[in-house]
C-alpha cells in the first residue's frame, strides 16, 4: 500500500504550512475505533464512522474500509445486486481490483488507485464483484467505500458515474517532503482534485513517513475528519494518539494537523490516513439500508419502488438475491 506513489516527493508541488494567526488549528473533538464486520457476500470491513454523530459527519453518511486482506485462491468476495437512492457512493481501490455493473448498462473495472464515483440519485441497482482471475488466484485487496449525502434538490437526479483513474489524482507534498497527498476531490492550497461533487467536499489519501508532520489549511465552513488506514500517529496540536482503524473528528478552525510516530507499528513503516471534509447540508436525514432520504415516507417509497422494479431491472443473466435492508446497517 498504496498503489499510487512517487519516488521523490520533493519534486511535487508543496502545500504551505498554514499561518496559525489567520488559520487557527482545529482541536480534536473525539477519537473512535472502527469495529470489524462483514459486507456483501462476506468480505471483511471496518465500519469507520461507528461511534461518531451524524451531525459531526454531515455531509457524509457511512464509510467502510474494505480489507486490507490477502485472499487465498477462491476466497475473494463481492456484493450481490442491491439498490441505491438519494446519495453518492465513492469506491476507492487502494490495492487489488473490483468489477461493477448496474441496471442502466454501465460498469467497468476499478483497480490500483482508481475511484468510481456513482451518483445514485433517483435510484439504481448495482453489483460489485472481484474479477474472475482474482477469484482464481487470490491476492491483496484493500479499498474504501464512502457514502456522500445529496441535498434534497439533487436526490432525484438521474444516476451517473465518474471514473477517476489513479494517475488523475492531484499529487502534492508537505513542505519537507515527508508526506505525500493524493487529492481525489476538492481543493487544497489551490490544487484541485478531479472528483466533481454536488456538495462541496475534500477527499485526500495521505501517506506520512515516520516522524513526519502534516499541517493543512482547511476551509472553516467544512467539517474535518481523519481516518487511519494503517500505521500509528497523532492528531491535532494536542497530539492525541491515532492508531489504525480509528477516526478523529475535529472541532472548528482553519487548519488541521496529523503526524506519524517515529517508531511505526510492526506491520507498516508509514502512517496512511484518509482526510475528509465537506460543507454540511443540514437537512433531515432518514437512512435505511441502501437508501438515504429526508423523510421516513420517502424511505417507504424507495422500498416500494425497489420491490416494484422501478429502480431498474437486473440483466437477465443475473439472479437477484438481496433485500434493501441487507446492504448496510
């Protein structure tokens, strides 16, 4: 890990350290541990947002860290067909490959640093499976699936995709070159990531070398989250400890900080984190399984539409075997 990297971070554009007088550092509000579970047909995940309040997460709804797992031959698993309505799924594959297909005839391969950004909008049926050759051979698989809420005005938009290859991400470094930043969406110090969003957000995958510190300017109107994919470090000026599979929620301010310990853990030499922020939507949220709407009545309508086939038709060669409450808790 990770798939997209560079040999010399000092050749990349630098993110200037924020001025504490004009961009006060954000305090750490909480640090929570992600419980381990299983998704789809049985692949392991960490529920990254468990324990955090929806108010602190807004506009984000849910995030799974998929793996990191080394599959033996015959072990790779995916998801069955399932519906979505009312939000966007962001699937970022750090290592390995995943195929996807939908009821509108879309589909493709997400591999090694690529991101599939699917706006479910008014509704779609979707499936994600490992390629056949990966099922036969086994291998490393690691990724993230993030759910981004849609504002009420966009919940009924037609479904659409953005396919972002790893090479399209904006690569930046900290002033001393100790941290590599992959900007997937949003803007950092004038550098724009390729992902386009209905709700303004920033999504960064950062790798910090042992002992490195990263201080980022951060929009005051955004929330701020740091999730540790692997490694060991600290967050905030107060240097709160952050271990693998932990989420830090920051309070208000104009900058956020994360640092890697001098002595890494036994599994990896670096600290890998996902840094997220977005402008809160501040609308009512009704969430049931793969549906994220504004009211319970809209959830009931989504279930009825799914059961009546109005969210799409699964291709004839596929056999549906899912229930709208089985996709996510």
